[in-house]
């Protein structure tokens, strides 16, 4: 059974930093692209950052230069370092694992990030 467990959310003041982590189990972690999505109230879930199996990365324009995604295949973990947080970054952040070649996609339960102005 695949599990993705997020941690590290919380409340931070605008301009502050948070680091989210996602631990995977039950999957061949290194074969999956891994990403972070976020969903604010009454809004659609959107991709924030993604790191492919080969280590290449993608960032949404709104977080470029502020967020950094990394992966540790040995630990089966990805992290999202979020700096210079803004109130508009507040959302529930979800970890995602995708293996397009096999049509597989998994989600974590989400971790809430709140940013006070």
C-alpha cells in the first residue's frame, strides 16, 4: 500500500520560512516524479513544484526564487523549502507521486500552511 505522509505545515508570519517534508512508502520511490500541490479555500488544486525522477525541477511562476524542492531517494523523501512566504501562499499543501509511464498517481493527506500578514 502506497503512503505519502506530509509534515512541516503550520502558521508563519509573512516573510518567514517553512519546510515541508513528504515521506513515501510502498512505492519504488526513485521511479516516481514527486511534487507539491496546494489548494486554497474555494480554489482548484494547483501545482507548486515538481521534481522528476531524473532530478529536473519545475516551479510555478508565483513561487520561483522563493521555494525549492529537493528529493532524497535513499530516505524516500521530498522536501519543499519555502522562503519569503506571502499571505497568498496559505493553503493546504499536498504531496504527489506520479509515474506517468504506468498511469499511477498518489496523494498525501495534506498539510496546512497559514501565513499571517
